[in-house]
C-alpha cells in the first residue's frame, strides 16, 4: 500500500513524453514555461544527481529517439541538465496561454450568438472557428450541415507566427531542401520560401556544423519581406476563408470574400525567421512573422460588427425584451 503522501503525488499526474498525448502535453505544460526566471516544475523521480522533489527552470525542449526532453536548471545542483519530460509533474497551476485564451473567448462569443457549429479546433477540418452562412447552407433534420460553414483561424495578435515549416539538410538532395511531406502539407507557403531564395541562402551561408549541446543552437536568420503574401499563402494552405487577428480585425483569405460582407485582404509587411529549434543540426524551422498589418474596417471582436456579420450571413436579428417595470 502506498502512503497518503505518495498517493497525492501520483494524483497530480506526470507529463507525457511519448505517445498520442505527448504533443498536447508539451503545448500545455512545457512550452508556456520555457525561459521563465522561476522554478516552475517539480521532478517526480530521481535523475542522476538530482533528487525527486527538486524544482526546475525550463530553458528549451528537444525530441530524441521519439521522446521529449527539456534542458532545465534544477534547484539542487544549480546546473543545466537534459531531463525526460516524463519525469516531471504537471505544473500545479497551468500557465495561461494568450493565444488559447483569445481563441476560446472569441469562439464562445460566436457560439453564444449562434454563428458557429461545433467546438474550437474540434470541427471536421480542425480549424479554429467557423461561421454558419444561412444564406448558402444546407440542412438535415433542422440542423446546419457543417460542410457549408465558412472556416476561420484566429491569431491573438500580429506577433503570432503566420507560417511555419521545417526544412532539412541532406547531401544526397543537394543540401538544404523542403521535405516532400512538408511541401505536400504547405504547398503555397513552400513556394514562397523558395521564391525568397531562403534555400539558396541556407546552402551558401548556413551549412550544419555538427551537434550542439545545452540549447546553444545556431543564431536566428532574419530576412525582411515587402508584403504579407507568404502569410496569406499559409492561411490558404490551412483551407480557411477568413482570419481574425486580435487588435487588428477580420480579413478574408484568398481573392474572394466568401462571407459577402466586404472583408479586406490581410496586407502589410513581414519578416522571415529561420531558427534551429532543437539540437538536431540537420533541421531548421522557417517562420513568417507579421511586422505591420493594415487594420481592417471589420472586427468581429466588436459586438456591433459581429451583429452586422450575422445579418450578412442570414441570421435573424437579436430581439431584446424590455424589462418589466
């Protein structure tokens, strides 16, 4: 029989480092805490000279042989170590992710107004939200057919990544290249990476130099871009019809505004960021960041604008009953 103290520890739960839950646990319990100046996690099992119960500061995360690890400084040795995430308890209080919070609040408003079918990222396409277009929908037993809904993506603000793809290094394929599977998943975005000359630049100036340790990875490469075409291509690759950007508004994706509401395109200028996010010297992440976005004249974060969109999509207007005197 285990002690009550051990029972309490087991009840808190460990972070999954492999299997189906590993990616979700990393996003929930690891990524929001990386780079914090505080000891945010607790070691559940002894790890070398570090005893169970030691507190940890997380720096970076990597995957080795299919298992997730973190580079962390512990409160016992005060040194940086590579530790499997499966040896860590889940944080006592989950740190709020601004992007998730924004998406949830936005989705809750849409559902409350009756504009959205299903749940956030739980829809058949896996997109952040959808809008029911009653002027073009089909019904089955009184319910809106989900395939007739317009698909959307949320960004908490322009500082979020508007594109991401991993490139790999292989001498047999001419050096840095876009893997076939990654190109298949993000064809439009991949085309813009090549048009910008990023592959040629990496092959000329940034050949891998061997394994690195302790999170001391290659420095980021930054390249300005005169428009937001790569971001729009990435959104089209996600098969969305519109995008909602916090503090900036609502934009159409593609040449046609499928809402019929007159949404503008996402315009401005951006920046490419090529990063080595793991200890694997043969991989780089190519991100596209928005440096400036022209504000939209429509913002579904605004209640009046939301109601106007509802009218455009054929929803009945809200009726407010006067309170009895």
